[in-house]
C-alpha cells in the first residue's frame, strides 16, 4: 500500500473511470466538486487538494480488512462466509400493515421504528423512492417517515450523501440502512474519523442489507420507464429461485420481466465485491429462501443485539430459529460470492497479490482460492 496522499484525481483514475464506483455516496454530500447525477459520480470543477476524504472513504480504494475488523469487532478478519456474528435467526414484524408495505418480513422497518420510539436514535438515514421510483437519500425522523421508505427497487442509491450532509455540530444520534459497500465505507470512516462533516461517533446503529448485486439507476430506470407507468407501481420484488423473474406490482396486478433481461443493468463493480451479507453492520437483514414473509437476521454487535432485544420485548418483532438447511445455503451463497469476486479481481490484475482495493491476510486469500 502506498503512503502517498491521494485525492479526487486518483479517485477518478482508480475508481470512477475504472468502472469500480458503487454509487455508495461516500464521496458526495460534503464536497463542492463531486455530485451524484443520474447513476454516476460527476466532477463539477477541479479540486486542488492533494489528499481528500473522497478517496479515503471510498469502498473501492485500499482497505485494510484486518484493521477494519479489529476496529468494528475487536477481532481479525477471517474471510468466514457470513463474517463476525453473534446470532443468526429469522424475524418478522408482528404488524400485518408493515409486512404488506415492507420488503418480505418488515424487519428493517421495525428495527428503525423501535430505535426511534425508544430513543436509541433520533433519525435514520435511508433511501426513499421518488414519485417515478428513483431511489434518493433521505433522513427519516419519525416512525411514519420510516414506513414511507419501506421496500426496495434494487437500484443503487448514494445513501451516504445524506449522512455526509448531517452538520458536524449536530447532536442527532443516527441509524443507517446500508448495503455492504456502504457499510464498508462507514467502517473506513470509523477507522479514520471525518473532518468538517458528520460526527461519525453519532452513528449508533447500522442496519445492513443482504446484497448480491445492485442495478444501475440510469440504465435500469430508463428500462422501467419504457415498460411501466412508474407512478402507479406499488412495489418491486425478485422472488427467490427458481422464479428467475423481476416483478412490479400495481393496483391492477403484477408485471414480470425475465431476470436475465434485468441482469444486463447490474453494475459492473458488483462482480468485485466479496460481501453478500453486510459484514460490517451492527445487524444484517435479508430474505429467507423458501419461507415467505420472514427475514434472515445476522446479529453482529452489541448495538445490533440491543435493538433486536428491544424490538422483541416491545412485541413489534417476532423471531424464530433459522432452519439449518437455510443457514447452510446462505453460507454457501456467501462463500461463492467471495470466491467469484476474488477470481474476478485476480483475473483483472493478473495476480493474487494485487487485489485492487482489498488488503486481505494472505492466508484468507489462499483459503478462499484453494
């Protein structure tokens, strides 16, 4: 790893122009030169800083995975399928209305609502769909606003832009809903605290989302506009295998597209991501294959365990054991993503010792690529 200071020029060269940008939003919101626009990061003017936080916190610039793991969990990075965890279980909201509006079991919505109601946090940084179904960063400060943000459209959203816009002098305690790459960017912020932007110490809870890939907000949104009356769409869904389809629901019914047709809009950088289960979140949430209406939940930290316990104690969340076959399949899928990503990266650089942005212990690389 080079010790030479790096800034926006290197960010453009090594990440954005190289097709590695995840559109996480870590480089925008607190910078007058970089903005998120139509699914990409755009440079408005030249910056004269030789060293920049835009480069430092990008999840596709060098990251020492051991240092991040030690800071987050007090443990070395092992490359285990699901990362560091305390508990894996199933959960769902006890409120039928929440489950209907949310994605699958409504667990994320419930955890945020409980965190707000019980004073664990004052606001939640999330994504919210615009009228024509474009996801935009949003700060929710009430349970009603959290519910308005429920669901997913599977497009990348620069959520961290909203986090960066929180004034440094703000004393609001924050929750964040984030994809794996966004969780990694936040972990880098916690390792080296930002200056002149949000006080990262005020981020009290990170809820991670399972993610295999994200869709380009530009290309996929054009596709949706050509095929749907977007303001009429109530929600989107990708059912678990073997469905192989993308569903859009309106009041009049369901419109489906072959998943093969949708995959052409997957962001290329997703193939280089090791993390399927948001390993650096406090608590991670995904679907449960073959069990409709429930979420898989991975509890990772004390903060994650506390919000889960409060949600259960309040009666707003019910939990159950995750069947062993589901856990085995989840671990298999997560491991395959790690292996595929490492092979893609090593194939791109031509060397196992040059993994682009990843600083991994040699033993982890050898084990995963054995």
